C-alpha cells in the first residue's frame, strides 16, 4: 500500500499543476493519502519500515494543496475575466448608451462604435 500511495502521490502532484486536471488530482490525492495512512499504521504496528507510506502521505498532501491553489486561481481567472467584469458592470449600472459624451467607468465603452 505504501508503494501505491507513493505512485498515486507522484501522479497527483504532476496532475495538480496541469490546468483543469486539478479536480482529478484532488480525488487521486485523497485516495493516496488514505492509503499512506493505512500503510503507516499497519507497518508501525508490525515494526516494519514506513518510508513509502510517509512519502505517499507527504506527496499526496502537497498534491491536495497545489490542486486547491490551482483550482482557486483558475476559478478566479474565469470570474475576473474582462468580459465577466463588463457584464457585472452592465448589471450594476446598465449598459453604456450609444451616444455617450463621458466614457463609461473603466477605459472605453465597449458598446460605443469607433
């Protein structure tokens, strides 16, 4: 089980830095983390080396944290995309009039013809 936790941890760490695979990496890392804990607890009772299990726990913990950070950054990037900000501004203030003498809040009115 320790080797499985280690291998899953390595794959989960790699997947955690690939955009949109972070959700898969979180699921894999949770499974690997549980396998690592089970391996360490079983082998410590039997007085056997627990190195693979501990390495699996550490790698899977890193994968979970990295995946959560990447997923948060991707979601923040989607939410704060300029198109979404324009839509939010239009919902709050109304769309820009076609013949506006003062520019809309921000740089340029996107609806204004050039």
